[in-house]
C-alpha cells in the first residue's frame, strides 16, 4: 500500500513538473508571437511610408524599380511573418491543451494518493482495534 501511495505522489510531482514546463513553453511562444506582431506592424509602417512618398512627387524609373523591389521584399517578409504567427498560435493552443491535460492527470494522481492514504490509515486503525 505504501508503494502505491509513493507511486501516485511521484506521478503527481512529475505531472506538476510537466505543467510548469508547458507553462514556460507557452510564455516563450507568447513572447515570439508578440515579437512577430511587432515585426508585422513595422513592415506595414515601412510599406505605407514608401507608398506615401512615391505618390506625392514625380519619380524616376530607377527609384520606382528600387521601391517596387523593396515593397515586394517587404510583402514576402510580411507573409512569412504572418505564416509564422499562425503556426505559433496553433502551437500555443496545443501547449494550452497539454497544460489542461497534465493538470487533470496531476489532480487524478493526487486524488488517488489521498485515497490510498485514507485506505491505508483505515487499515491501520482496524488492525489496532483488533
């Protein structure tokens, strides 16, 4: 009986560590999402300023070509950042599910340990009274 109690206590501890690890992973992913959103905002600002500058004055062909290449590059970088953001959000959702799952498993293990402790103490009391 003691072995079962210890086993479930260890299992609860392992699950608690798993939850802590997943929470840490979730925080790291959230930081990356925030950085990605900031990058997307900066790219949008640069793209808007490039569009505004070219529309107010007559431009030569070299400047137009360079500006078009810059906008194309920025758009592709923005697409990459957006796709990365989608991926990170899906990863965060997976991590959130793991946290919930491990928390439930931890609670079950703690309940089992308490149940076995209760059974063990009741068995000891019965032996003492007999």
